[in-house]
C-alpha cells in the first residue's frame, strides 16, 4: 500500500527477479510520461521503491500523485 511520508506518496514493490522489476518500471515510465508526471524511484535487483510528489506544488502530495499511484497499482 502507498503511504504518505516526508511529503511524498511512497511504496516499495518486490518482484520475482530483475527482469520483472524492470518490465514494471518500463510500464510505469510509459504511464508517467503520458501524464507528464515523473516519479523519483530506485531499483536494486527485484525491488523498486517509488516516491511521488508534485514539484510545481512545492514538492507536496497532490491529486496528480494520487492519480499516478492508482495507475501504477493497475500495472502490477
């Protein structure tokens, strides 16, 4: 589940292997590009951590972040 912390929406995802994690990141990248709203994320092997905030709103969580989080959940 997404949690609000440090003015971001944060979630950690774990996959079977690196290929699955990278494929997920590719799907997220395409969705984020369509929304013109890009995540801060890290990837180490099968783990992906995503933090969402809106830079134009002073790096706070906005409805745009909630919409992207919902889209990301739909990509699992």
